[in-house]
């Protein structure tokens, strides 16, 4: 849900946009920030410096929608660089660590609108902090779904399709694909049976 009324002189809040990869999180973040710019609000946008997949100085969605941003190494830098902002956008929240929770609370308490996008589950299907904590303190939470690449159902997982045990990998379609609950394969587990044809094959 996105707020419909804005009074920056009296209140601030947090909006959390979460979901798996390829669910449109970054596109939704960009859409909200562009609307704020159209409304002549002072907007500052930040991304983790390690995310340089598509651009060094822009937030870019997988569909190549983009908006200029400031790469930062730590969440603390966001506080220093957003002093004059009315609206603060933060992409890839899962790469900032627990310090981002305190930073977002401070920004909202200063009367700023804080719009955040991030993965809520990691490649193992485990809650990806600090996103669950940000969801808990946010006034508005939008959980988006992708389309499962196996069955076409609503996907909530990011299936890693390359070999790696690292929790943090900045990847794209060559590294991940969206999966639903039933088609998701956690590390070390066999792919669940998803169709009658698969059942016949697995039993023969």
C-alpha cells in the first residue's frame, strides 16, 4: 500500500517494498520516487556501492528502468547525504545490514518519507535481515510476487541456479530465477514433484 496524503511538516514514515528477484521491487521503488519528483519534492536515492550490475550511479531494474542514485558503502552514509531530502529512496536493503534499521527510524522521525526495496528471503528461503525488521517497523508494506519459472504460479523465492554457498551474490537472470513455494529447491534438497508427468517419471 502506498500513502495518499503527505504532510512533510508534521510526519514521516517508512514504506517497504519486498519480494523475490524479478518481482518488480526496483521498478516500484523508481515509480514512487519519480512521482515524488513530479510533485517537486526533494528526493535523494541510495544504493549499495557493491551493486554495480547495470550502472555505478543509477538504480536500475532488471527491465532497465533507471533513476540516478548515490552509491554508498554503509547505511550511516545515507544519514549524512540526505539532510535536505523530503523523500529518501533505498534499493537492495538486504546488502546494508542491521544498521539500516536505525538509519531508517531516524530518517522517518525527522519527518522524511523513506521508501525501501529489498529481498525478504535469501537463496536458502531464510528471512533476509534487515528486511523482515524493516517490514515490522514500516507504516506501509508491499509484498510483490514474481512468476515461477517452473509452473507459472506466484513466486516468493529466488532460486539460485549457480554453484555458490555465499549468502551475498549480486546476480541477475544468469544466477537466479523466481520459484513458487512448491517448485523452490533449497540447497541440498531435491526438486519437489510439481506435475502428474513428473510423478510418473519419478516412480518409474
